[in-house]
C-alpha cells in the first residue's frame, strides 16, 4: 500500500496532488493523509481518485504548516497503515515534509520522480536532477520507500470507479521541537492561468536570454499581436522573473500550439518535454548549436532583443 500526503486549498485537493494520486494509483492501493483543516468534500474528491482510506491529522498543532510537525503526522499515518511507500507532490511543501520523514526513518528520499519500474522488493525511480536537464535512475531498496512526484509528470484523472472512502482521525503526539519552525502568516498568491497557456494556438516563449525580469516587454507585445500566450523556461521561474503558471516543461505546462516561438531558450530536456507536440517551432537564439535550434522547424540566429521587436514592427506594418 502507498500513502500519499495530499495538499489542499480553498478549491479542494490541489492539481499537483491529484497528479500524484494518479501516479500512485498505478503502483498499488492508495491511502491519503490530510493534515490540519481540510475543505468540505476533500475526502470524497480523494475517493474519486482511487483513495480507499483518508488519515486526517487533527489538533491545534496542525492548524498551521510546519515541515517537522507535518512530518510527524505523516509518520503516524505510515506507522498505522504499514505503508511500504510514502509520496507527495514535488512542491516545496511536499519535498520538505518528505525530507523530514526520510531523515526520521533513516531511509533515502528521491525527489521529483517522473517514472518508476521494478517491484515491491526493489523500486527503481527516474527523477529529475540538474534543474530538470538530466534524468537519474535511483533504486529504493529500503522500506518504506520515500519519494516525491514531479509536477505534471502525469496528467491527473479520476479512477475508473470511485472508491468508498473511510476517514480515520489521527491525533499524533507532537513535541516542542516539532513546533520550532511554523508558518505564521500567508498572503494570497497570483492566480493560476496555465489553462490559457495549454490551449493557446500560438505561444511565444522566453528563457534566460531575456536577461532579467525587465526583459519580457517585447515577447509580451509579440504574444499580444499574435493573440497568443507567453511561456517561459524553468530557469526564468526559478530566478523569480515570471510566475510558475507560465512555465513550459516537464514540471510546468505541456503545450501543443500551432506555432511555438521560443526566444532565448536553450532547449533543455525538461523544456523540450513540454513543447515537443508543437506543430511548428520557430526558434530565436544567438547559439546556432543550441538544442532548441537544432530541433526547431525554423530558426533565426540572433539576439531576441533585436529580432522580436522587428517581428512585431513588421506585423504592425502589414496590418496598417
């Protein structure tokens, strides 16, 4: 049996957790653990994704997020169920909790897994390393196996038949050390608009070549002229230049537009995984040997800060 730590928000179980449930369901029977306050209907939603039992850790200690105290809850659920594997979405929260859990159990943790093979005795996982540019195979012989699932490694979809869900309340014992670091306040984040990126017929991409957080005006203008969407590489979101919902790649959105114009994007493996279904790719890059250039349908070799404005000017000229 595999135990999944599910994250929730005001809308219910988060998309990345639903993806993790879909991933886990292919491996074994799935139980889920919820920590603290959960929205109404969360248990039923988990059941729709194949979960047969929900272990809900309740109590004042779990009213706010803390990596150590949440790990205490997940450890209690694992001990109660005898789960042979524990997983969560590869979010900052999921990775932190599982790192605490693995340290307490004395087992290795594999982060950002995208595929598995092997059997119950020896689980082999493929995981993203070096910012998603490389896939590493790792064997998890110890039990329970602990790993997080990379965002968008699979597409979330409900089970063929919803499982009847049993909700089991947990009240784990918490130590003072568990409560040393906790979230004390939160602010609403920017809304997720990745749906428009996935459905766009034209996507203008931008990578490290944009230069800075101020280097996106030209690509945004071109996307607007083409009635398209902006998509960015992982390094752009990692640097904080653009929000995550604009990321294209294995840990972002997978796109299949009629035209994709990646500007200043080298074309790492994880980015290519997100855009390879594009019907036509027109790459703009200063490096003629960049992977994106060599794989593109067409390529323009040059500085995106000169070429993109020139394209926009020509579009405006032709439209009068």
